[in-house]
């Protein structure tokens, strides 16, 4: 339960500037201010322990870490739920009003909050999502590169995504029309992407080798490094799940997403 004397600080986060509304436990506004998002740590450092409430967004988890580090209780309201509280009413974005609404709601009720992942969990998720972004970028370039090669009569070329740049350039140089056209730049970009994807894969392999949880997960048929890292990162702390059924929901989601990605991109 919330302590009767603890203040409530609502922060409407922005990439550059954020709006703050601070209320007493009784709900009275004692401070409203707008300032640089980069200055929030200094502001939170100077406040007594309070309930800090924010809407989930790109900056929210970093600010939540800072707030907790300075003794504040943090609530990250899901972006899908803030509309029901009155944030962004009628489709209008007003930072002052939104911060007031969040702080008032925090005074009146126990707001729903998302799980705040550990720093390690977020780093693992970032590694997986960055790798996926690279692979998604590479997929259309592979198709485009093969199309260019067919246009230069380089038919029948058998190559994997990794070998396509080298084999493609070799085939183009053998063409009677001479040196590769400017379109061969696609092959250069593919080569760069392949190098970055290989680096990410090596990092994932090192993670699963060093972590006992991922090693055990990979003994399950069909579970590879990416799925194992994704699952451990999604679970984060096993004690936050009330039972095995709730944990199974996460497992099914991670496996399903991995299967869809492999179907669409071949890795």
C-alpha cells in the first residue's frame, strides 16, 4: 500500500523536454515545471522518496532506473492504458494536462504497471532486436541483388546470403559487358550487413555459452541461441510469475515469434 505521506511525481516524458507535476499525498499540486529530460536525474536526486509515475516510452526505462536508484517507487503505466485515465483526451496532446492527469490518478488508485526489466535483460533484448533489424534490412537487398544479377544474364548462380556478394561480383566481372555496374553497390552493402550480422551471432553464441540458463534451454529440441536468449531476457526474474501457466504464455510467444522470423527471413 502507498504511504499516506508520500508525494506523487508524474512525468510526461519527451525526448528533449519533460513536464513534471508533483502532488501531496492528499492530491494537492505543489509543483509544476518543464525542463530538459537530461536534467531529470538531478531533479529526482533532490526529492524525498516519492511515487514516480510515467507512461511507457523509449526514455521511460532509463528514467525509471534513475528514479529507483535514488529511492523512489516507480510505476510505468502501459501506453495502451493511459487513455482510459484521460491522458491525451480527444486526441489532443497537452503535456501539462497529461502530467496532471497521471499524478491525480496516482493519488487516487494503484495504477497498472509494466515489469521493469533488469539492465542485463534489456541489453540482451537490444542485441536480439538489433540483429533482427539487420537481417530484415538484408532480406530485400538479397532479392534486389539476385534480380540485378539475372538482369546481367548471371543466371544459375547458387549462393547463400553470405556468399552472394563475392560470387555476384565475380560473375559480373566475367560478363562480356565488362566491370560491375553501379547496381553492384547493393552487393557491397550486403557484404557489410553480413559482417555485422555475423558479429551479432558471435555475441549471441558467447552469451549462451557463458550462461547456465541458456545452455539448459538449448538442450530442448528446436531451441537455438536466439530463442534461448530471447526467452531468458523476456522472463528476467522467474519469481515475478505466479505460476507455470503464466510463464508458459511467455514461452509460447517467444517461440512463435522466432518461428515467424525464421519463416520470413530464413534465419
